[in-house]
C-alpha cells in the first residue's frame, strides 16, 4: 500500500500535476504551501498540460484511465486542450507486446494460433485500459477481433482499490461526507470493475444485449464466438463502423445527427426501462455508428463488460421522478424522495420541493447546449446536503451512464431538446406499466407460480383460518389471564392495607400509656402534625 502511494506521489510530482490546480480558488494557506513546495524545483517541461495529465493517468493504471475516459466526454467541464488529450485514453492506451498477446491466446485456448485462426495480426487494432484487441480471421472466413486482458492487471487494480477503500473510510468519518456512503459506492465500483476482468461475463452481457435489440434499427451488437472465448480471451464479430466521436467523418457521410442524437436518448431509456439491462460504459471509444443509410443511422455497441440493472421499485421511482421533473411538479418529486426513504421522514415536502425548484427551473425547456447535467447534479447534491439525502449506490452506474449520454449528445447535436425527446417515451412506458396491458403482462409473468399455488388454495385457506382461530383463542386466554392477575393484585392490595392498619392499631394499643403522657406535654401544632402523619400512614 505504501509503495503504491509513493508511486502515485512520484507520478504526480514527475508530471507536475500541481500546475493544473486553480490557485486563485484555493485557501491562502494551501496556496502558500504549494508556493514553497519542493515540487516547484522540478521543471514542467515542454509537454502541454493535457498531455501531462494523460500520461499520468496512463502511468497510474486502469482505474485512473477509466476516470480519464469519463472526463473526456465532459467538454462542458474541461478546457478543450485537456479534453482532446483525454480522448486518446478511449482506445489509444499504450499496448503490451504482440508476441505476449499471442502467447496469452494460445495458453487460454490450449491450441496454437494456426489451429485457432486462419490469420492473426500481432499488431493491436486498439488498446484500452484493461485489454487490447487484435484483428483475426477464422478458418470459416469470418472476420473477428480477439480481446485479450492485460497481463498482471489484477494485482495493480487490487492495490488501487485498497487505497480507494482507505480514502473512503476516512471520508466516512466526516459527518458531511457520510451521507455519500463512500464505502458502499467504492464496493459497487469494485464489483463492476472486476467483472470486466472476466470476459465470460462480458460475452454473456453482449449476447443478452444482442437478444434485446435483435433486428432493431436503434442498435447493432456483434456476435460472440463461444468456442474461442475464455476468461481472459474473447472472440467476437468484427464491426465496421465510424467512431461516434469522429464528427468530421459523420458529417462528410451526410449523417442525420439530429436523428442520431434522438436515437441515443431513446436507446438509453429503452435499455433502462423496457429491458432493465443497460450498457453502463458508453464512452465514445465503445460506441460506433453504422452509416450505410445516413438518414437512418444505427448505433453499434461494443465492450459490454459493465452493465447495470435496477429493481422494479427503483425503476418505478426513477420513472415517476423524471416525469414529475418534466411536468415541473416539484412537490411530487419531493414526496417521492420521502416515500422512497432517500431523504429523512421528517423532511417537509414543501421545503424540499422549493429547494429542488430553485435548481431545476432554470434548465427546463432548454436545448442540451445551454444546460449541463454536471452543474445540475452539483446543485442537487448541495440541496440534498441540507436535507440529509443519502447517495443511492445502486444508482451510481445509472448516473455515470447518463453523464456519458449527455456528453455524446452534446458532441453530436447540441440543439437536442432532451426533455421533449424523453418525455413521450416515459409517459408511454408508465401507461403500459400501470395500465391494462401492464396488469396483463404481470399476470402472465406470475402465471406459472399462480398455477402451482392455485390447487393448494383450499388447503392454504383452511390453514389460514385455523391459524386465525388459534390466535383468537390465544388472545382470549391472554385477556383472561391478565384480568385474573388484576383481580389477584387488587385482593393482595386490600390484604396489605388491612395488615398495615392492624399493625398500626396494635402498636398504638401497646404504646398507649406512655404515649398519653407524651401527648399531654406537647403543644397543639406538634399533635396536629403527628395526627396528619398517622392518617397518611394509614391511607398509604
């Protein structure tokens, strides 16, 4: 752990990432600390700030590279020169040697390259943070790509995750950050990240996504060749498309960018709400476009290592929240958050609604070029802090995907009206979910279980009635026992009262002669106090 921390510190120092900090926004003491820091003795060099940041992320490994990939889609948050450099992280990460890749393939498949493939190009077609891809051809003539996991990546990722856990635990000790549930968020991120190391899972995800969009004009997903797929090696159909970030080529081909952007929104909501199975790593390096018909463009998705899904309850709450946003019904948004337990039960809905209205009202009915989900989310987080709203770890992947979709839409067609595009789809989905067709689909889905339980209903009803009768008898017996205890306690109280009164009278009788002499000598206030005390003793 300490060695890894030293490595991170060395990379930050070597590439002088401190120069990327906005000094004017830092506290005075931190500015003074950086001004007198030994880092200033290290020359910045001739590389640009974007190149230094990219090289730092590449040197630190896959977790940091993925962070850079996500940042590369947010041109509204980053300067253009930095965004252009980080864009290279999507498929231009330095590769590992082709001979080493060939050796890993032969060991995984337990056969030589000549037996498995008619052709295998040792020069990688693309190289990413966790794996790299080589072009090949099967003996049947099919053009394919071979995806190979980087050697030794497990160890580096585990070190980085351990470091992130330590940082998350430190954050969880701060009351202000505790509501963000950092440890749970890191745990979910770890699960999804390590799923990418198992190409069996990616292959299964790819096959599922392909079934969901079979013959769909929205999305094409390549075929998986299972006989040549292993844990660290996967073979799939080679696709021929234009990278979604290559705007110059898309424009040159006459692509209908407005329709392409609208289909991106439809694709997102279809995956989340219709299929409840969404591609959660939709950065530009994983998305291509089929422009065979430029007026009817189709997306092509690869790298399905990270997918997400929601519970039916989260789906319903999310859809109702989004529709309430679209209808500007902020009170409904606040009520849904309270009902779902995302904010405290003691939260006043009208106050929460007013706070949400302040953040969201300025962005509604505006094109994508004039708004930023990043800024909206930041405003909502600041609002949520006031109402002790907790981050929902199960929604983190969805939020990440939504930010990726926004980044793609901003590049393709900045005039896209996200609200008018998504609103009809959500309304139709809710109508189908809550209407007659939704009820019928629910009955069909539960029909096997109902058909199994139906013959047992008379027995179950008899058992339920018997249980209710038994519980009724038990309650009646409990009431009778309590009443008997009350009668017994009342009798005991009466016996104790009589015993106490008898003892007092007996004591008075035995002590009457000396007591009468004492009474004759006392003043009347003392006698009155003694009489009151005797009465209280008898009464108690």
